[in-house]
């Protein structure tokens, strides 16, 4: 019974056509790189700046005023 179940699981896995996140390759790497670049371009406020009340919220990110 266990062997039959395992063979069924292996057969279904072989039929699977959904691409997994680790299979996306260059497209995913380009997306991650562009996201990191856009985040590093913003000047993010530190907690000390927020505590002093000199930070504003812009598009979900806190930026220094």
C-alpha cells in the first residue's frame, strides 16, 4: 500500500507544470535587483528621526523631511 501511494505521488509530481519560485531564474533575479535598487534610492528615516517628529510618511515608507 505504501509503495502504491508513493508511486502515485511521484507520477503526479511528474505531471506538475507549475513553475516553482526557485525555477524562475533570471526574471526573478532582475525583479529582486530592481526592488533592492528602488529601496536603496529612498532615504529611509531612522527611529531617532521618527521619535523627534521630523519624518513624513510617503507611499508607505517613512522619509526624512
